[in-house]
């Protein structure tokens, strides 16, 4: 799984939207029997400078995960961002990788960060594109922490980090909620 996370994050997002729109195969859903949904906590921070002065696209992230994946590492990459189409908001697309002691996955996420609030908050929506719970829908949120309550080695923004949760939910035939 470490190799899957590294290869997905090292590559570009080409073809991700096609994967993200495909429903999980029956065998994949069956493999996750008993795991229709899961909750993951994370703390992340930026570890590489972005591609340009007015964008975070190309920046990488690291951090920690917990919850249903078990304690472990967070890795991520910002693939696209936009600070102009919706003033006061940062719109981004990013790959999030969770490598926990119990489970690992990679998700492709759309982030809407509200930079007009104190502290800064964001909503997350996406899909698991590889690993545990492939095909699951992702919903989540994070809050900016400055200073971060945990050490953030390699953080290019000093002590700023983002703490949040992700809720993963596999599709099913009958609505439950």
C-alpha cells in the first residue's frame, strides 16, 4: 500500500476524474463487507513550496492520521487550486493518502476553504481511488491551527497545520440515511 500511495501521489491526476466517476465493482464492495462507512482523523501541514508565488498547486503535505485506519501517516499533494473565482475562498483539488496501522487508502478530494473565518475552515468532498474502501465517497472538514498543537517537522509555513476529519461511505442499493 505504501507503494500505491507513493505512485499515486508522485504521478499526475491524469485519469483521476474517470476513476472517481466509476462505481466500485461488486467484488470491491464485497471485500469491504462490514465496513460501509469509516471515520478518519488527520493533522496535516505543507512540506514543499508551491509551484508559483500565487498558487499552492504542486505543494506536498505530510502529517498524521487516526480513527478507523489506525494511527499512521498522512501524505498529500495539491494538484490544482484557485483563489480568484470565489473571493474569500481557496478552491483546491488534492490527493490525500492515509497509511494507518489497520488500513490505507488514497482519495481524490475537492476542497472549499473559507479564508474569511477565524480560524480558517474548509469542507472536503471526494472519492477513494485506491486501497481500502475504494469507491467510497468522502466528506469532511478541517480547521487551521496556528500554532499547531503537535510538532510539524519540515513545515514550510512555520507552525500552521490543519486538523480535521474524513467520513468515508460506500454506496449501497438501499438508502439508510
